[in-house]
């Protein structure tokens, strides 16, 4: 028998994690308050803390990296086009020479 897992909304998870971080109780107390497993709440807390630094990252850096990748992809597409033309030309010439 498969067991259906309960899914929690992001706002619910955030509220529970913020309760821990603002010392509204211990991990076990907060887990009991929200009727969730303390291990799950601990995972949510670690995920929350791992994601926090990204809030303060400079968006321009992300935009610059994205633009750089788009330019690189464009260059690769041009190179593929050039190589395709060269291959077709060489194939045509080899067919003419070989028969």
C-alpha cells in the first residue's frame, strides 16, 4: 500500500521555521505546535538557512552571467552554421571529384 505524503505550503513552512529562529520554542516544541515531525522541520530549517544568502546576491551578477551564456550560445550556433556550410561544400566537391 502506498502512503500519501502530506504536502505543506511554503508559507506554512516559513512560519514554522521563523518560529524556531525567533526562539518561539525549541525545535520539538514548534514541531508539536504545528503537528509535524521534528526531522522534517529540521530539514526545512536547513533549507531555509541555505537559501537565505541568495536573497542578498547582486541581481546584476546573475544578469551578467545570463547574458554571457547567451552570447556564448550565439557564438556556438554561428560556429555550427559555419561548419554545416563547410561540410556541405566539401561533400559537394568530393561528389564532383569522385563521381
